[in-house]
């Protein structure tokens, strides 16, 4: 029988190869001719219905035209998961899928600001696929290079950190979030790949600090959940979506 390490490695190689099976839809809506245009790229903590895009346009208050990216989904192929009894969704939900779809999302360019968040899917191997730290770095560098080509003159890419994993959630580990947030902070600070990128909304620490001010939620995320902001696993309550929208908007506005 193959070792668990060999099986993970095989799944990784298959996953990377399967990225060509991803199905991409472009950004939603139309750019404005009179307002600054912001392209919002992110996983479900940003998405319409599940994240801060439910409130971000309202919080921006007509100062900018914010458009959520379209979707990236698997186009029929599924990978067998030899490590468990379920079939993961494969690479399309990870940064491999973002890399494949980013050209469609950027479109003809001209974006004044591109907000980028991606992380929670790349640390959830049993739901998607195993993504090594080196693969994550390589994918993010290529994604950022493509995003640069879509900026308007003087435009900026604003990074939004990955949000915490609460203590009760078992499919991901919060230590992995801390790790990838540190990776992105180092890339932005020290790597030439990211000279057009600013570290914008630090949602991780904003959410942790807000929750730990309340004795009911003290210990979040290491030993407790924070249900008034995050009431659905890694996803946010309506209050949490509004809170994160305010944080993101505050860090986008200087560049709009």
C-alpha cells in the first residue's frame, strides 16, 4: 500500500494537471465611466451571499464602483481521495483555479484598485486538494503578475488577509491561516513580485481583536468560537459580514 505521503503527492500532481478543467465566469457587472473602479477578488469570505460584498458597496457609499469577480468551478472532473471516503472538489477552488481564471476576471483592465484575498481553500486539502506552501507562493506570485497588467495607471493591488478558523471547526487549522498570512506579508514587504501590492485590511487581527474584547468570546480562535461575528464555521454572521466590509472599505478608500 502506498504511503500517505505518496498519496498526497499524487493527489497534488493530479490536482495541478486538472486545473485546465476549471470553468470561469468573468467579473459581475459593468465598470463605471465616472467613479473609480474596484475589482474584488476573494474566496467565500468576500463573496456575494457569504461575505463582505453583501455590504461593501453600501459602506463605500457611492465613492467607488466595486465589482465582485465571477466564479471558478470544476468543469466535471473529480479527483479520487485515497486518504478518505469522500471525493474532494479538486484544484479549481484553490489558488490553481484563481490562476486559471484571473485573466477572465481582469478583462480589459483599467482597474483603479484590485482587492485580493485567497487562502482558506488552499488550507483545506480534504475539501479541495493539497496545496504546498511553495505551490501557494508560486501561484500567488503569478496571480499578482497577471493582476498588475489589469491596473489603471497609478492603480494599486490591496491584499486582504485570510480570516481566522474558529476552535470548533475541524476541516481547517488556524495555525495554517497564521502561516499563509505571514507568507503574504513577507512577499509584500520583501519580494519584487509585489511592488504594486499594499497590505490592506488585516481581517485576521481585526476579527480576533474585536472578538476578544468580549468576555463571552475570550480565547478565540485558539480555544473558543466567536458566534456573534462568525456563526457558520469559517463564514460570518450578518454582523460579521458588515464588520469585515467596513474594514475592507477603510483600506480601499485611500487608493480610490
